[in-house]
C-alpha cells in the first residue's frame, strides 16, 4: 500500500471515530442538574466588526453554576451596550470583553484599529486584486512595480510590505464575503498598518502600481527578495524552483507525528470497545421436519367390472402415454390410483416368473385427478390360472 493511501486511510478512520463519539455524546440523555443557575449574556444574532452593541443584539442564557465557563464571562447587558465589536461574533456565542473595543472607542472602523496602528485605504486596480477573492481579515503582501524611466532606470518591482492585514474591502468589514459581494472585483482595500508603513504605501501609490499577493495567515516568515528588474527576470527564468513539502510528506517524515496519531486512534478504539456489550449469538433453531405423507394401506379406486379371474396384470403409464412398469394383482383386489400409493409389497413381476397359468383379462385404471403424479393405466393382461 502506498504511503499516501495509508495516510488517507488513517485520517478517514480517525474522522469516522470522532464522528461516532460526537454522535453518541449528543444522543446520550443528559443528566439532570439540580445545582444553582446563573444568567450569562450571549449574542442574539451574528454581529460584525465595527458594530455598536444594543440590547436587541444580546440576550440572557441560563447555565448551570457547575458548568465550565470562561473566567471573563459577562453577566450583565449594561457592561456591553454601547461598546463596539472588534471581531466577528456568531449567534449564541458567549460575550467576552476580548472581542470588544475599548469602551471609549468610536463605533465603526475606529473600533477595530488597535492603539498605535493606522487604517489606510488604497485603490487597487481590478486586475491586481486577486479577482475579488480577498476579503476582510485576509493577510497579503503588497508588491510595488515602478515603470521604466530610461536606460539607467529600467522597470523594477519589489515587495513593499509583507504580512499586512486587510480590515475592509469595498466598505465590507465582515469576516468573509457576503452573498451580495462574493466574487466581485475589489477596488478599495483598507489595510491595518503602522505609521511608517502608512507613509510607504502612500508613496508607492503615487509613484508606481500596487498589487496584492495572498498568503497564509499562519505564515510568519518574512522573505527579502530584493529588487527584481526586467534583465534579472530574464536571466532567472530557467532556474529550478524549490517546491514546499506537501502535508502528506511532512507527516510521513515525522515519526513522532505518526506515533502520536496511531496512539490516539488506538486509545479511541479501545475506549469504544469497552462500551460495546458482547453480542451473544442466538441458539440455533431446529428445523421442523415435515411429517411423511400418509400412505393408505388399502387405497380404494373405482374400476370397471371384469369377468372373474385369479390374477390381473396392469401397466401404469405417464401423462404422455409412456409405459412405466407392469403390476400384477389378484383379480379381486383394488387398484392403486397414483404411483405414490404403491408399496413395496405390491407384486409387479411377469406372469411367467410366478409360474401361473394364463388367462386373458382386461383391467382399466381410471384417470387421475388434476395435479396427480399418477398416469393413465390401461393394458391387456394375460393371466395363467
């Protein structure tokens, strides 16, 4: 099995067990809590950064005093009304001071600008704005491109600022594009910068073109690539690129990570196995044997009367008229109507075998009823007597 396949299989098993544990946790009946209750303040709707709180946006939620809650929970709406929100808050979320601006901060964009920082709005050309995929809280690098001003000053570009946070896009301050703005081309972008960076970006806006490069919000590396000119661009076009390791290769090359993941999955499986009650196989059920069909000892079948004779020889036939076998009976005996009614003690040898004198006689077997396995039986019988 390929390592990549093994990794995906392990991850799938882990996700499945996690889902099972969460399902059991939600479906299990909650124990009744008879302890004290407290009222805490939660959001009554989704609240976006820059919004000034009012009573309609908040509500009280009753919780158990024994429940594990954050230390800085708010128990009174009066502490929150009038303050501005710095980070997105979702409906039902506990209200904590950490997501709110300073009580003296003005509502709107002022509330999301920390002390010592500046909010700078810069127009970005539509073809350099990542086709509308940047949004509030995205982290980008800002590239400055200067046009050529003669042979001594060829066109050049450099990374002006790195790891810059976006506060708003086209007046949108929400965490993620709304249905009305998703996919639109960005024109005005508001950045969170320090005073020196604010001057740099304004100078770059006046003398060149600014473009954005989206980066991971967990990437803290600052890379100095210097100034790239048209000449250096042509010389470096065929250099080999260094590709970052994929998450799968990083996992495979880290034995501690694999051991930790396997140990976690093993413990989860052991815990679930302890909860599972052993399944007892049901006792095998004996099949009921159907009773054997009752064979009448003296089957009675109506026959045409025949002249008195000592013996009569009959031939059974199937429904197509094919001869099955001969049967020899005493002249005054009754004839079996179906093949299933014949018994081993019924003689069916030839007359010559018994050494009897022959006397000719005809006996007719009546036609069987519908669905019977027996056939018509009629023959001429030579009887010795």
